[in-house]
C-alpha cells in the first residue's frame, strides 16, 4: 500500500466532465488499496475572475479580503471532486487548507507555510477515505485565511507530500510533463524525462508556470521527488529530483519566458552610498519581489544616476505608489514604469562547466533584431529583458539556437 499525493490543476478540474475524469483516475488508485490525498486548484479561470471582480470595485483591494475571496475558488472544487467520487461510490471527504492542518504566516496573498499538522488527514485516510484538500490556502495561528501565491496548489501538494511522508507525489496538469520550453509557445519544444530541482526552480521562477517556483524550492529542501504528468492521458511525465552526474552534459536544459514582469526606472537618483539600499529596502518591506537591478554609471562624480529594476507585473502599481512616497525624501527625478517587457532566460546546470553560452544567446537575439534592455546571470542561467512585442519570437530563436537539434540534449 502506498500513500500518494496527486495534485490536479485548474484545467484538469475545469468542467464537471473533467472533474469526473479526475474522480475516475483517483478511484482506480484507491481500488488498488493505495491511500490517496488529492489536492485541487480552482477551476480554470475562476481565480482570475475573482481578482477581476475585486479590481472592478477597487484597484488595490485589501489583501486579507483578497485571500478570503480567492480561497473560495478551491473550496468549490474540493466539494465537487468529493461529490464526483461519491458518484463512483468511493468514500471521500473534502478539507479546506485549515482543516488539513496547514498553518502559514500572515503575509496575505503570498503566505508561507510554517507547519502542517495532518492528523485529520491521517485519520480520514486510515478509515479508507480519499482526502481532498483545497490547494493554495492555509490559515494563520490566529485563524486568518491566507493564500500561498499564484500557482500555490503545487506548494500545497509538495508540502503535504513532505508532511505525510508520501511514497509518491504526482502533479497532474494539461501538458505531458516539463518541456524544454512552453510547448504552447515553442512548437519544437521536447518533453524532458527528468530535470534537477535547481533547473526546475530556475525555469519556474523565470516564468515556466508549469510549476510554482516556491513549491520546487520546498521539494528541494525536503527531498520530495515528484512527477509532472498529464491528467488527460497516461503518458509518463517528467521526474523532478536531485541533480544526477550526467545532467551536466547538457548545457541548456530549457528556455523560459516571463511576461509577468514590469520595469521601473528612477531617473536622476543621487549617486550616494545608501540611496539604492533605502529604495530597495522599502520595496522589500512591502513584500514586492525585485528581480533584476541595473544602475547606470554616473557621468562624473556626484552626478545623478539612473536605477532600473524589475518587479512582478501585479505589484507594479503598489511599487509606483511606494516610490512616489520616497521621492520627497530621496529627491530623484522622473519615474518611468512600463509593463511592455518580458524576461527571457536559458537554464542549465551544464553552464557551470561550459563557456560562451551568453554570447551564443545574444548572437541569436541579434540575428532576430531583438534589443537587450537588461541582463543578469547566475551559475546556471542567463536572463535578458526584451520588448514584450518581440518576446515570443526571441524565445523561439533562442530555443532553436540551443535546443533545436535533438542531438543537443
Ligand atoms: P495547472 O493549472 O495544472 O497548474 P498551469 O497552467 O499552471 O497548470 O501550468 C501548465 C502550463 O504551463 C502548460 O499548459 C504550459 O503552457 C505552461 N508551461 C510553461 N513552460 C512550460 C514548460 N517548460 N513545460 C511544460 N509546460 C510549460
Ligand atoms: N487557483 C490558484 C491560481 O490560479 C492556485 C493554483 O491554481 O495553483 O493561482
Ligand atoms: Mg499551476
């Protein structure tokens, strides 16, 4: 008997028909005698619609109330999935995140899991029930409902798999696994049999929304091996695990594109020690993630300089407001905010031991006439900011340069 955590994303539970299909798959595993915990997302489009509704009323709604609102999406799906299992005569009980013992900190809309006490889940499993847990949500010690950031059902599944010491963790989605690039944007993308946590983490945090990046971080920390696979067929998926020796043979494992980025430029910032720190500290304290940061060299000592950084698109308004509030104190010039950008990245652990990778990427971009606005690199990735309008074309060109030839992987 195995304990299996299965997570089904929005498309996989996007209609009553799809929910019935999920129930059929779950009942198959249950009939084999396995203990099954099912984590579900909101039906596709539901979370986006709820956000839209709130923003129609007010552009920057209160984050506690947003969590209250967004948690309803997953609560609908757990009940529907339990009902679909009951229709197949499979005993099933749905639990909210709080009922499953998921305790988080109080950072609304981006809460972190602090601990999980899954006693109730164990009790229900021991009584042969399928346990269906609402993804994406938890509760603080004070009883406030929280959510775990967009795509957070992945994190619920991985964290539950760790807490329950599950034998298997399966992430069911609408593609067959993790590809060398988003198969919807790059027709030549190929499915990977396996990928290391580090590569998956980079791809995910750089825009490959097939996995939420924080969930991969969590999996790496607790050594949860998981499989990303399709809820629409039985094809083997992609195994995500610790790096194996031969993984470094491949220079570029994948290409990702993040269209959810925005760029803020502060013009004429005083070139003095501590100024960038004050700006970025304030941004950090507001829980706004900053990714790339570029400061131009000032022309002559004491002359002002320009400071640019990228933030997640949904945080742009919040960031702009915050920066406006710092202006009188710090005394910079104009603030230019644009969301017409995208971040394109290549990722691979093999970059550690290969040279010339960035040059090859920039060359591919130059041949497409794509201008590079910002650059950042790490041991296993190169990222560039490009014009949003040319981003997909740029992605295909870079994919072709590194992964176009099947022998290259
Ligand atoms: P779910 O609702 O199941 O959580 P998501 O929409 O969050 O699914 O993630 C699956 C989507 O991720 C796919 O439909 C695909 O378009 C996208 N995606 C982006 N990058 C990749 C990649 N490298 N491999 C596979 N899918 C990717
Ligand atoms: N429903 C949430 C979202 O759309 C969580 C998830 O789907 O994983 O972001
Ligand atoms: Mg997802």
